[in-house]
């Protein structure tokens, strides 16, 4: 029996209008569209480049390759982090080839030009053989904007883009209670995929796919429309609150017993699931009460600053254009898709998982199983379909990407037909249109 009776729940405060722009296949398959994104979209947004834990000492460097671009973030002597294009001003050779490294100076492997950590040229071969004299101290690496929030380091190519704190609105304030500043990145996973980067962005902007692609989540995440709140912010970002520790109300579950894995979650908080037979919906509040009572003593010091909603629910934040933060009280998942350097029908998917540093806790349960609670305990890159997991739920999301990309190439596809609950998908593409179709490029 279908018990769904209400329409999609959009927040009264954050329900913004959409125009109804057609969402056609060209944006997923066209090289011309991809070139316009590279020209008009990617320079105009902030990019997540790394995490602060990677920058312990002066000279620590994280390289972020994005499409055809490459950026290096470098910790300075004063502890700050600066970002530079990974290109030697001499003849363009890439300076840093490793993803993570530490150097006293940045050196070019072609002609051995050396730069101080602040990007200033410090040493060249044959310094007197230049028409305008020794270039040292006069030539600098091209610098980008660089800023931090929480455990993250961001970079941006355009000086006119809003400051990072403003760009991220409202998430710095909305996520403050979780205390993620010192959370530990345990998983750093990525995979090459055979579909356009926007396919997964569309997927993360809706929950319509959950009953089909993630049916096992229905036992402990309530994806019923009357119980889910969708939000669309003036900043361009979107969000979704889903009730956790509660089975879905999308369909009648025909059970009076607490389903797995909720029964184990209850026991973990000293609750007998048998006490909630016939009233499983009450378990969510019981877990809130137990976390309030027992959490601080178990090392979850962040519980005191969290709301009841944050203690048990899932806050799914989709940042325009290509970054997702999925918050729960004991885990932060970062999911991102980035474009392939040359092929619009390929992308790179990245999945990072963070956990609070609980005293005495040696391992954490992750989407790929139990893993030691330490920085980048598991890091790997694979090709999707080769059998290497990027997380069990993420694997399910990626599983539909290739077949969707293939279907978008069909003459029979005339454009998306969306239900109301996918309004966030519609808005994402309208924002994309506004960026990509710049003056003279419509």
C-alpha cells in the first residue's frame, strides 16, 4: 500500500523559482559545450583543492589537476597556504608532478629554475644571459586565490568571484555545530568514469532514485516526500534534510519489528529494539535522547553543539557546480565529479570520508568496511567497473552513469521530464546555462 499522500516538501524560506529551461543532451555529449564550461564556468567558481592535514610543514605541496589545468597549493613559512598555477614561466613545463610532496624550493625539472615557496624566482642557470638582466627576484609564479574553511583548502581562478565564506553560504553557519574542523580524512578514493560529470551532479540533486538504486537505505533513512525538506539557496547551492534512524514512509513496510540495521544501532546506544516493536517511528527520538546522555562520555564531544536534527538526520549539501557534502553526526562524505581533460563523455569521480577524532577509537565503519582512524588510511584511484569499490552507495550511483550517458546519445531523447521533487535538478541546469552561455556564446 502506498502511503505517500503529500507533494514534495520545499522549504518555505528556500524555495526559489525556476524558468523551465530545456535540459537537452548537448550539455552531456557536446565538445562545444564542454569548451564553454572550461571558458565560462570553471574559472568562476571555488574549487576544493585539498585538506589542511596535508600541509603540516613549510614546503608541503598538494597538486590538484583539474581538466587541462594544474594547481599547486604550498604551505608558507608563516603557516599560510598559497596557490599557484603549476606552470614554469620560462617555457611552461609543469613544476610539480607528484600529487603530494614537500620541497625546500619549487624546482623545474627542465632547466632547473628554482622558486621560493612564495613563488618568487630564486635561481636560474646562466643568470647573466638575459636581455633585461638577472630575472631572479623579478619573475613570479602565477598566483591564484586560496582560502580555507573547516578542514578544507580551496582555490579560485578569478579575482571577481565572491570570497570563499560568502560563496559557501549558508553552509559554514549551517554546519558549524558538527565541529568538522579537526575531523580526519580516512578515505581518499577516486575513479575514472565513462560519463559526463553532470550525470552524477543531477543524481545528487534528487532523491527520486533512492527506492530503485539504493533500496537497502529504506530501512534506516526516511526518504518519504512529506518527511524530507528540500532547500535552494540564493548562493546557487541546494540541500536536502532526510530523517535518519527511521524507516521510509514512501511505502508501507508491513513490519512491526525494528528492521536491520536500525536494531544494531539501537543496541549500540543501549536501547533494546524489542521495546519499539509496533512503534518503530519512535526509535529516532530514543536515539537522540541516548546520544545526549551517553555521547560525551563515549568521546563524541561535538554532540553538545549539535541540534537534535543533526544528531540523527542526514544533511545532503550540493554545492554548485560539482561538490557534495553529506553530513551525518559521525561522518562527512565529500563527493565530487570533475571533467575529463578532453572528452565530454568522461569524468573523474572522487569520494572522501571524514570522521571525528574520538579518543580511544582505533577504527571506524566506512563505506568500504572498517578502516583505521588515521589520515588517508585508504587512498586509491581506479577505473569504474574494474571491481574496486569507491563505497557501496557510491558504487550504486555510478552504476547508472554509463547507461545514462549511452541513452543521452539517442535521437529518441528529447530532453528531461522532471517531477516536482527534482526542481533542484532544474535549477542546477538553469544556473549552468547562465554561466556557460556567456556573451556571444549563446
